[in-house]
């Protein structure tokens, strides 16, 4: 028996993007629901540490949104869509003030203003000198942001469906998205959530890799749902490796450590970033990650295996560490057994963030690119890491992610207000609804085969070995073939033995595994096809950026089809420095 729950709009995901979209919709008086597989304050936004960018000029008064725009375009290795970047950077200062008024407890400077620290890739006067642009709440900014947005939603009486897992999108015969199929993790109840508008805000998918800063809940659910529904994915090869994942566990060590003055160190005692970039340890993340890998590859790594480097913050004052980096101190003591005031922190580049995803307009409307044309998917929106409005292009600047989720989460809510009143009610047939539950029925009926967990380790190893920081043709071809075979075998034989209803985590993990395999295959297809090095996508066999052939977005379809989509470089306001090379 499938229950039916009807809403004006549903938001899938209880992280920062989903909660900000829900808040905008609640302000408009819509009947909305937030569906989250975990309690919202346990969403992965809580793991963001360093801060959120905005050209407030609290520390250096000559900061400007245009400098932020310039840095973001440069950081994206010119793959970012400039109309979306312009919108985000212009909205940033107002967004910070809005969050402050909501109650976000930002750290303060000696004058009582919002504290701002330096982060990688940031400058003023169009690259001429560094700037402090990142607004921070110590090193727990995501935690503070998420709790603030959740409290605001509680005040607006947003309806939450916590510990529900969404299986698939429901599309009707006209191609409109009219809701989702879902299961209550606690009771096992099946439900069709019917809605005029559906928002995907499901976050990232870093768990396709063996070593990741992402939580175990980051399984690419929204990406895979959209892809299976015939919606293309964009720039899936663009996975950012954070330069400082804690060695051994992958836990994020904030870029704020380097923003406060921390430096990367090799086994020879050299602070090596000065030889790779004029911005040293505050270069863009892709540059720092590759630089660390170069040190390791050439035998200058640390430890018995020489497979990591060190992050040294010992020269920082005790006051700075206590007030600005308390979370990093705690993580280092618990998970590495060291006190960072006494010993350097062992770190290694670790997969962190997906710049690609579901293509959208700057207002969150999902785009499907077919046969060279863009089409808006009726009834579907996306925001946050699962979306690709492409403000990050080929490489995200640190502290632009929290800005992205808040700015475009709000934009989605505002856009739905505009289109919802004009849109006609779309209905789904019984066949449409059953189709969205078909994979569930198939898995429930299967009583033998291969345990679903047996697919996880091979997938993660393939991604780590063949689609890591450095990539090359032959390894990727073999890796893609192996991933496709894994996915085919999963659909044929994967099963879970436990068929109970109440809090059956095996069932949920099996469907998460299904989503991970889809994301892994889409990543592999895109990485193999883009024959150049740009941003986070670094190919040994094509070491240079190729603007003539590849200054475009990569589009991958579920059937394996591949297309190119033009980059939107419309704004002409940023002028002085020729955008040709990066630090």
C-alpha cells in the first residue's frame, strides 16, 4: 500500500541549501515539506569549517564584489558561468548580514565587526594583493549556519519528514516532475510525496572514493535520481581534492588553518608551497593538492611510507589556535593523537567536493541539455552541491560553498514563488507512481545473489586508483569498463537479506549503493572524455588546458551519450587583468 502526501513544494535534503529554500518558501506561505534521511542538523553542511565568503571589507576596506567575482572566475579555471558568479558575488554581502540578523554567531574582531580571515585564491585589485574575505564562526561555520537555518525553519513551522529516504523522482507522461517515491526508514512505510514543485538539495557524493572528507551519508542520491530520470549531469569529472584531509581518516582539516598562517611541510623540513605558487599556501585548492602530490611522488613525503605531508601551525599564537581553530585542535587530538601546538598535523589530498552536478539556471531551475539545446524540466529545481549552476567551474574556491548553498537556496525559493502561481497542477498516473517504486519492488523480491556491500570496496578502489588527482587514458578506460560491469552486476544480483520493516538500515544502504554506482560511472565517463587538464581535472596525457576545444561544459547522459555545452561568459564588467593564467 502506497500512501500519498500532497504539498505545494517538497525539498529533498535538510542541509543548508534545502533549509534556505524551505525558509524562502515558508515566508511565501506555501505548504512545504523537507524530506531528509537524517535529522537536519546532522546534514553534511555541519562539517564545513573555515567560513563563508563576502566582500564586506571589514578588515581591508577596499574589498569589492568585483574582486570576489574575478577570483572566482580565475579559480574556476574559466569554466564557471559568469552570470551565475556575478549574481552570487553581488548577493554575498547582503546574505551575510541576513544570516547575522537570523542569529548566526559570527566571530568578531576588536571593533565588534564580523571577523574575516584569508583563504586560498582570494585577492583585491584584480589579483594584485591578498585579502581577508572569509567570514567565520571560529572553525565551525557550517555548524553555526545549519543550526541557525534549522531554528528559523522551526519558527516558520516547516513540516519535516526526518529519517525518510527518497527512492526516485516521479515523472508524468508530459515529462514534468510531480513528486518523489520515498520510504520511512523508521517504519518501512512507502509514500508518494505529490508536489507542484520538487527541490533536490541532497548534497554531494564523495563516498564514491575510498578516502573522502565526506560523511557516510554523502551518496549522491539526488544526482542519481535525476540521471535515472533522463536528466543530464554536467562536469562530473570535476572533483576537488582538498589539500588537507587528515591522514588515515580523511577528516577535513580546514583551509582556515592556512588562512591563519599555517604552512605545509615536507620530510626535508621545507615549506614547499613557495616554489609552486606566488600565493604559496593560499593558492587555489587544485594547485595546492597537486603540489602536495608532487612532493609525495618525488619521495619527499612523510612517515614510514612517505605517503603524506605535514601541516604546521606551531608558529601560531595559543590565542589564535584557541579562539580561531578550536575544532581543528580537537580533531587532531582525537583522531591523530597529536597536539597541533606541539607537532605538525599529518595530511594528504583527499576528495572533498563535486563542482559538477545537475545543471541549473541561476534560479535553480533544472536544465536538461539534449541534442545541443537546453530545456527547463517542469516542476524540478536543484541547489547546493548536487546542483551545477556552475559558479565553481573546474575548481571551487574555499568558503564559496556555504555562500553557494545560501544564495542559490534562497533563489530557488523565490523562483518557485514566481512560477508556482502561474503553473498548472500536474498529475501522475498509477503507472507513473509504480514506475518510481519499481527498483524497490525488485530488490525486495530478490532473496539470493551478491550482498550489496560487496560492491562498495571495488568501486571505491577503482575511483581512488584510476580517477584520483592525476588521470590518464589507459587506466581510465579500464576503470570505466570495470565500473560499468560492477553496476550491471549490481542491478542483476545485488540483494539484502534483511526484509524487515522497522529501521532496516541494510535496505537503505543498498539503495545508497545503487546511487553511488551511478555517480561513479557518470564521473568516469566524463573524465575519460575531457581530453585536457583544467582545474581539478588533471590528465598526465593531456597536461595543458585547451580553451579552443574544451572551454565548455561536459554533459553526460544515462545511456552513455556525451555532449558539450557552452560556458556562459556574458558579463563584461571585470576588465583590468587579462584572464589567461592562474597562480
